[in-house]
């Protein structure tokens, strides 16, 4: 039986002309790529590519050249069949939703929205999964999930619809015993040496441009910052020095302060840091059926209940 991954790897080898390049682009090991190729060659009964020591680029054998149109036809047929199956799914009643989000989004946003959805649709079944931001787009594209929550800007694709939900202001979160004045702060009030940084902001061009304009001409980096955390939800653990401070989205600031009212406080800052955007990714094949529409309406209700969130 033909393995779709074998055909996909073969076509990728034709495109990249290198097993190592295919491995890098597909996040597979080189032995795994070679094994898929070997399986395909065993199936068709002949070598499809020429590969040898010192050969910088892989070339097709005559059999490989003859097989190439069949491989492309097979892959086109596979994609068309998947599309038809997804279209069939669209015609069926839906009472299940597979949702991916980061652990922070689950804590700050998703759980409240899910409770609203369950109240609106008592029969719905929801499958939740913690997923890293970098994996969300591909998870929706390959139909592993129907919907994903993501913070930050994600480009729309042929397979994925991006629905902006809200944006939120960002504040300076600091210890309750902070010496900072109880007013809107300016960059001159803050010492960058005591900033708790977040890795996501160090990779954001918008945030970096704002940071440079406020504090220095040099971009902040993991090497120049005193403490760098990989999760915004963990920042408050490091606000033990009275001089420490961190730029935090409103939703996290409010959650932290509600839990540690005597230990934490926040200030506005001018010029303000860039707002953080929250969007929902929807598989276009899944479509905006009634369950998705109900879910989006719950998202809107969640946003409208919180004055610190701005609907998009």
C-alpha cells in the first residue's frame, strides 16, 4: 500500500535535491527521510534517485523521471480526496470542538469562554490541548484541531482563517513595596537593569522598536537582560526586589493582582508599550458552522465583560 508520506518525501527531494534540505524543511531526521525513500523504492521495485558519496545534489534515475508524474498525480488525488471528505464533514451536525491554546491562554481566556459555550450548548463536547504558539498554525492546517487561540500576529493562509478577538493594553507590574511613584510612569522612572523580560517580547519587532525608543539605542536581548522568562504567567515570581518591574498584558496583570493584592501593583506607562492581540485560528475546511458561530459569540461576550480588553 502506498504511504502518503513516502510520496510527499519523494516530491520534496525532487524540489530540494538534497536529503539534508528535506530533513530541515520537514523537521525530520535524515535517516527518517532516507527510510521513506527506501520504502517507496521497495514498493515500486526500482531505484528512483541517484545518490552517492561526494554527490552534492540528488538527481533522478530514468525510472524516477518516469515515476514523477505518477507521484504528482497521486498527491493531487490525495489532496482532492481530503478536500471532498472535509466538505462532507461540513454537511454533518457538529457537537464537538477540538481547541488548541497555550497554557497561559487556557488560564486567562479559554476556560471562561468554554464555560459560556457549555452553558449555551449543553450537548457540546470540547477537546482541549496545550499547544506552543509556533505549532498552532500547522496544527490547524493539518486539521489536528478546529480552533486555536493565539496571542500575537499570525498570517492568514489558504487553509486557515484568522479572526482577531481583542487587543489589550500593557502595564508595568511591580512589587507592592515599589519605590516607583503612584502615577503614570515615564521611561525615566524605570531602570532597565531591574527589568524582568519575556522571551516573546525579545523576538517582537514592534516591542523592540518601542523598547529602543524608551530606554536605549541598542535592542534588548537575552544576553543583555538580567532575568528573562519564557512565560508571562511566571513573571510575578521574580518581582521580589522592590526595584524590579516588568511589562505585562492587562489580563495577566489583573489576574496577578487579584491573587496577590498586597504583594503586587501596576502602573500605566507613557509612551505605552504596544498592545497585545489575541486571535482565533479556524480551519477554513471546518468553516463557520453553528458551533463555531456560538463559540465566537461567547468570545465576544467574554471581551465585552472586561473593560481592559478592546474588541477588534
